[in-house]
């Protein structure tokens, strides 16, 4: 039975994972050394990063349509819920909208360049991840670039040492997660485990927020972990 348009759109975008994108933005700002997280800028960048994330997930399904037809026929395109062409257009549209939102939100070249780099990394990953042994590195760099985008959007002379430590921790976590995710079709329990690990990104961000003196934001990030897990029951995170 075909799914409805809204359900299909949510599944394509893996929107249950979006709270971890929002905590990435908060952690990136915190690592830049801001005293208080600027709420308006945080919300705008979270929206931009969400558009980039959803666009990447759409393109992932579009580029993987042939592989999914054999290995994951329940995905929206092989299941006949939506056409690949529609998903391509929507995916690139979301990427473009995310970059434009960064441009008009910050008015600065540095975050714009970071957003363009993130969009390029997303497309590179989606194009090559099934055959590229370095795909796990590209995926990790996508999340790290969200940190970079957030950090460069606040006034700073240069990225402090704490930023590189936090980004390094996120990079290693994503390497482990992405390596495991490449094997998700090999065992029926892996998708659920991967969903938990994706949600765990918010816990890593919570630790970073706590260590950088943002206690309330850290509590919210822990809440984002639980929100992600609850949302994944309705919309699979992988």
C-alpha cells in the first residue's frame, strides 16, 4: 500500500534525526566561545542546517534508488510512493534553500563558504558512498562542518583550541557510526542500534555544552536525545 505524501516526505528526510542537527548548531556555537547562545541566530542556523540535512537525505534516496530496489525495497522510491525525479528536484531545492538562508541570516562570507562546503560534501557523499571506502570520512566531515558553520556565524578572531577538540570528538563518533551504518542490511537489529547511535549525537553535544558552561542548553540537548528516539518510532532514522 502506498504511503501518503506527508509520510513519504518525512521518511525521505529522516526528519526524526533533526534534533541532533539542532544540537550540533548549539554545540558549534558554544565551542566558538560565546558567553550566551544567541537565540535568534541559533534558530535560523538550525533551520538552515535542517534544510541541508533533509536535502542530503532526499538525494541519498534518489542516488540510491537502484540499490534500494534490491536491498531496501521498502524505501519510498522503490516502493512507488514517489518518483526519483521529484526527489532529485526536492533534494537540490532543500540544499539551495539552506545555503540561501545562511547567506541572508549572517551576511558574512565565512559561514556562507561553510554552508557551500557542507552542501558539496553532502552531494559528494550521496554520489559515491556505496563504492567509496572513504565515505565514512565524508559523512563525519558533514557533521563537523555543521560545527564549523555555527562557529563561524558568531564574532570571533579565530577558532579556539576547544573547538578542535570538540570537532575531533564528533568526527571520531561519526566515523564509528557511519562504519556501522554501512552494514545495516546485514543484521535485523542494526537499524535500531544505528538509530540509537544517531540520537546519541545529541548526548555528545550535551556534554560539550556542559563543559563549555552552557548548562541549560546541555539539558535541552539531553531532551533532544529523547525527542529523537521518540520520533524514530514514527519515522525511521535510517
